């Protein structure tokens, strides 16, 4: 389960849907470098495709992404996608890497 | 997409469900919907999802790259220089391709492009480059209000496309007053469609979800496919202000349709309310290979006239026109 913690995305695991264990590291919290995707990620959806998984989320256009040409840029939000990785048991999403997306067809 | 009064589906109320919980397992048979709505006896109306084609015979249909053919050996040998070609293509992602470039480099790039066209994408999975198409960054901006948020994706089984629904925050209406949250309210649900397995998206319009007053706030949809039906969870704020109490509504699509192709739930009145830019009335996706599903008994039907989100009428797509001709004595086309 992934929730919008407003400090990145919280990751929880459960084997019975009753008892949940939170992952210490939130997803998409650390500011990164790619324009439009440098602030924390918000409210997401996850699509699993075969042995890969993709996380769709949104970001505010504030901070380093503040666009002075647009009125109220900080209120503007855009959608992003990144591939999820399981790194030594920790769910991560490196949004600085190009996302090769293939959700397949169901 | 069309909204039509129909008595067919159930709507239940969930008050403890958090819409922010958006992680979910991917169902194996997802399909995007055409929302429909009805009004209950109490005057409430709910969205439902319609026009679903079911086909469990995956081998009979073209379902994109997941069904990509295995690469013939001959093609592998023919593309033996693919590693270097792939490196060149990686460069193309960084360096803009300019036709003014001439000479050997230009020819090599052309050769790389031709080689890429000849080789199925499965070849790339054998190397370091992951399968798929590089998604742009940002992936999607709402072209109207520039406030796309809370995305949820669903596989449209009828159209063989990935569809995305999102909160259509009207960021273009934000004011200098930080306490003015009107732009965050009265929001619709935006729709975008991908034809390349989720890598790039095009704006499709907004889903006109009829619930209460027209300016009710709609937030954070989530759609799942379960037991042959679509289910949409949606946050609704009855008042267009921050004092309204948000509610979560669950709306469920009508019963699955039969193998004979798209049909429509019974309707006593053909009150088409609105739609997105394009009609989502589906083609006969399952066709002759479609699998019969239980409970597919929609018989008395009313064709729905698609109307553009801008109020422009569109011609009836052929399945709808055919349905209209077949059933001209049964239903009447609404005028919206």
C-alpha cells in the first residue's frame, strides 16, 4: 500500500491486510534534478506489468520548478511516471532515470 | 463519454475509505469505462461505467507489446550490430536530431532508425535497455487548467487502450489570496488516453459525473475492475467550499455485455447529459472471439448520442448507428 504522506509517498507492507509495516524510506521524497519533477511526489497509482511496476504520481511546479512566466506556478501540478525497483527489500523509484514504460495490454 | 439515466447499477456509500490509498494490485482484465449515471429515488445520481467488452481469449486478439511475437533468429543475426545502434539511439534521446546533419553520421543514424523499425521491441529486452517507450517529463499536463493530480489508470478492454482519470484542479484560476481555495473546488475529473502502453498521453476531456449540483467538487478517482465490472471510488464534496464534508462514493458499472458486441443497459429515458470530447462508445472489440459472460442480459436498449465536451455533436459511430438501425423501434436517441 502506498499513501500520500505529503512528505513523499509512504510505503506499507502486509501479509494479511490487517497488520502493516511501514517502510522507513518514503518514495519520491528526495528532491531530484529533472525539470518539472524536482519536488516530492504526491498521490499515486501503481500499475504492475509482468515483473515490472510503474508508479504514476504528480508534482507541484514550485521550488526549483517554479515558472515565473506562469501565474501561480506553485499551484500547478503535472503528472509523472517512474519505474519502481526493489533494492534489497526497499521499494524505490529513481525518477532521474529515463522511464521506459510498457504497461502491456491486459 | 456519455451519461445516461439507467436503473442498472448499484451505488454504495463508503465513509471510512481513504481515497489517498492508491496502491493496488493490477487486475488481469482491466478496461476503461464510459461512465454512465443514474439518479436514485432520492434524487442522487451516480456515475457508472459502461460499454465494456469482455474477451478472455487473449490469444485471439492483439494486445500490444505484451503479446509481441518472439523474435526470429534470422532477425537477430541481421541486427547483430544492435548494441552500437542502440547506443546511437540513446544519443538521440539526448541530442536533438537535425536533418541538416550530413555525411556518415547522418547515414548511420538513418540506418539505426531503419534497423529499429525492422526489429521487434523484444530485442531490446535482451540488452540493458528496458522494454518500452521513454516517457516524457512531465508525463502529462492538463491543457486547460494545468492542474492534473491524483492519477488513476485503467485498461480499456473495449478500445484496447490505457485510460487515465485525474483530478482536474483549476490551477489557472488560482488567486493571490492563499485562503482562496475555490480553484481547488468545483473540479471535474479529467481523462487522458495512451496508445503506447502508458508512455505518452493525450487529453481526452472531462468525465461529466452527475452527482448533486453541477458545481460539486470531485476529487481523486480510483477505478478497479473486479468480477467483470468496473468500480469507481470518488471523493465528492457537496459544497463548493472548504467547509463541505467530503464523501467517498462507490459506483459500479452495469452488468457485462454479451458476446454479440456493445449493447446498452435498459433505460426508460434517454437523457444524455454530457460527454467527453469523444464518444467512448466502443467498437466490437471482442468480436466473434468474445467470451460469453454470465449475466449479460441487456436487451432493451437505447443508443446514446455522443456529444463533444465542447457541446459539439458528433456523428454516431458505426456500432451505435448500427444499433440504432437495428433497434429503431425500441429506443430513441437523446438530443442531449
